C-alpha cells in the first residue's frame, strides 16, 4: 500500500455518512480518469493509482478507528466502531466502484468509438451498490470478527498489544477485500449491457501489487471472463479489468508485456506448469475467489 493519504475527513469520521466519505475520496483531482485518447496502459495506470489512493485513505481512517479501542470486550465500543468502520468502507466502496466505472467507460469509448453511459437503472449518479457486497444479512457483524480474534489471542497468552495489532491486520485485509469487491461490482455493472463487449480479462499490475504480483493472479492472467460474471478475487488483489471486443483485446497485450518482464526478472522461474495451478471457488460471503489448486476454501483473512 502507498503512504497514507492526507486527512480526508476528521479522525472521528464514524458519524459521517457513506456518501460523505465517498465524496471526500472521489473529489480528489487525481481520480479523474476520463482522459480521451490515452493508451490502454496509461488508463490502467491511472485506474490503479486511483484505487490505491482510495484504499490508502480508507484504511488510514479505519486504522484510526481501531486505535480508539481499549477493551475488545466492551459491547458499546464494538457496536460503535463496527458501525463506523462499515460507514468508512461503504464510502470507499462507492468511490472505488465509480472510478472503476469511469475508467471502463473511457476504455469502452475508445475501443467502440462511441460514448458509453451508465447502464444500471437509476444510475445517473453512478454505480448503484447494495448496503453490503458480502453475502450476509447484517454487514456490521462481519467487523465483529477482529474483536473476536483479539479476545481469542489474549486468552491464549498473546500480549494485548500484539493481539490488537494482529486483529488490526485482519480488519484492514477485510476492508481491502471489500474495496476490491466494489471494483468488480462496478466493472460488472459497466460491462454487462455493452453489446460490443465479448468478455474481459484481469490485468496484472506488478508495480501496484502489495509485495509483488502473486502466483494466483499470474496463473489466471490468460483467462477470459464473461461480461456479466464477477471477477474471482483474493486477499490484497490488485488486478484491474480490461474489456475485450471482437476486434480489440488490449488486456492480452498488456498482460503479455508484464509477464515477459516478470519472467525476465525471475529467470523464468514462474513459467510453465506452475502458472496453471489455480482454481476458482465460490465463497459464501465473498463470491468467486481464486485459490491454489487443491485448496477447498479461501484463506480466512479476507472474511
């Protein structure tokens, strides 16, 4: 993740609405993606940078919320912080989904030679997201889990400060995954009704990945997805989406360029059968996820 963004809202942003958070994040000039005539690689770079800024700002504010917690057993604190975290995540999700839609509409305008507007009903103001993209009825309850982890670790003898930091890491991975789910939902809504689009690819982005492009993304980089399908994701996934038509497939060329650079840097150690050892599993809460071949469920940190 890049360095934390400057303050976007006050540290006590738990009382802000999701719309307030989204507006604060999305209003930043660096998130303007509609730059006609840019090459596909430049558009992907801008989209990746925009997502990273939104994530950095959102996760910084969530981490500040976590700093306020002194006792993970206090029901009132758990309720207040969980609601505050959910508000911040919803704002970050709205911003992420809408910069993704803007990026894809810019790409589509170039490869279809026509203006592509929002397709979703009532979406004049942007992508329409549900209150939660997780497959659960009460979204706040998902963010009780870091508190549960903190309490459990303390019960096993882990020092309180260490337990709190491990629980923080889980919370931030969960939030990062929520933002990734918003990216793919924004992509789905933008692409699903564009007749010229025959599908889309995931575009790996080595220079934006936290710790480097993972083997799961490399393995899935040659796959083509139906325009109405959700992109399989994983924890801390930094892939972008690139549509393809019958006459244009810019994502294929971008991936080939990145793969060639990665192979050269790694001495071809990532080539061959290892790139095929990946599968898609349907996670009850996160939807389609990428996992290593043979692994029955997704790693728990993202949920």
